[in-house]
C-alpha cells in the first residue's frame, strides 16, 4: 500500500531526468514532511489536557497494538506508529492505478530504490485526478482512490518513522490492528518490482496478526465487530475473485474479437453489480461500505486488488510449513525476496494450494 513518500529518499539517491519527474519528487517530499511536522509522540497526545477523551482512548489502544506487534508478532521495534498526526483530509495520499481496456495488467511506474510499482500516489487529490484523466485520454481505464496509510519501509526512522493518522485512528479495533500489522510487515521484507509479492505478504501478516490480537487481547464485543466486518470482506473477495478469473479467461480468448469481448465484459460487470446488490440486501443488512467500489470498478480496480490477494494463500502455506514460527517465516520470506523475480514467482506458485 502506499510508499510514495519513500520517493523523497529515492530523489536523494538519483537525479531527475525530466521536470515532471522532479515535480513528482517534490510533491512526495513536501507531502511526507508535512505529515512528519504534524506528528507528535503518543505519550504527548495522551497526556495533553486538550486531547479529546475519545481520541485519547484510541491512542492508548493503538499503543497497546503497537507493543503487541513487537512482543507477539516480532515486527520491527522502532519509531513507526508511536506518534500521531491529525490531517485535514480524508486520506493520507490518493493512489492512481490504470490498466488497458481488455487486460488486468497494471500500468507501472519505475523509481530508484523502490523499483517498478503498479500505482502512483499524490498528496493532492487534484494532481491524482489530473494523471488519471491523462491516462484515460490514452485509452486506459484509470482509478483514483484514497489510501489511509503508507509505509516508508523503515527507511525514515530518523525522521520519526510512519505515524498513526487521523485517516484511520477511529477504525474499529480489529481493523486498526490489521492496518498497523500490514504496514509494519512492509519493513520486514520488500522485493523490488514485485507489488504482488509485497502486498500479499503484508496481507498474510495482517491476517495472522489480527487473529492473534483478537484471541489474546480483544473484548468479546470487538471480536463480534470484527467478525461482522470480516464476513463482508470475505463475500467481497469471493465476488471479485470470480470476476477477475472470468475476465482473465475472456481477455485471453483468441476466438473472440475485441468488440465481442467488450460486450461480454459489460454483461459480466452488470452481473457483478447485481450480485453485489443481492448480497448487500440478503447478507449485509444494507451495509453500504463497498458501494463506491462496485460503482467505480474497472480493470484497474481488479488489477490492484489482485496485488493484495493473489499471493496470500502461498504465504499462508509457507507460514504453516515453518511451523507457525514467525521468525522462521520472516526469514523464509526474506530469502524469497532476494530471489530473481521469475524464480520467486515459481516458488510461490508451487506453494499455492490448488483451488
């Protein structure tokens, strides 16, 4: 998810060959430094008499989650998520993703340090919208969406690390824990040019971590709340996974013309939205949290979602093979991250359970 602020570090390591690239680095640097400037240690926020009681309680909970991440999940013990920043916007950054009309393969952008990634982010929504419109003008399907948090991979600990943000601090307990575990996992292992590997690993860690948190630390009410959220998320994943598989088969079919593929795609999208409407009523009690996603869904949306889900079963299998020992699991993942991309993908494919 989400490490465009690291581009400011990359900018220090490599020159910018165009004014556009320079401008992008400048907005990344300015945006991240603004967040750093707003951040204050949790202890200060908690002790301050003018901190709202509800916020104080959430920060105390976040501090417990952060300590649990170190003690129970062996995630990095550094300055990340030990400070809090209040932002005046609903997202930390806005992500732009794009894909061709008849493909789920994401457009990529390449940077020093990070390598190539399937998204590009902006601290200013208007800049993200401008890029998305430009990509649409090139015939691509583009999507802009807000991201509540990002990771700088532990490389900005000297600046205070990655703070907790107002964009997610009020999330339900299980969701808050899940996000913190996910972002810290990015500091454990990172593979250049491999968004699916990086995000799927972090998603696997968040799932392992939140189950341990719920079992050991959460109240019965928090466990019930998370169960309701997660049931909807599982339904969402099932709907969209089936859609991705159908589209992949459709787009690869050599017997169909592009026009025939467009018609079939439109029909399948209509079916998806109808399925969502039915589940929303029958299973979710009218829950509207995914409405916007289904309204805007396109190839870019399915492509970026796959980055977070596609490799998770393989990582879960690896975790089991390592005896559910997190130190062994992380070491195995770091070894995978060091492999050439094709060899890494083949290893994960061999770990993936058959459907």
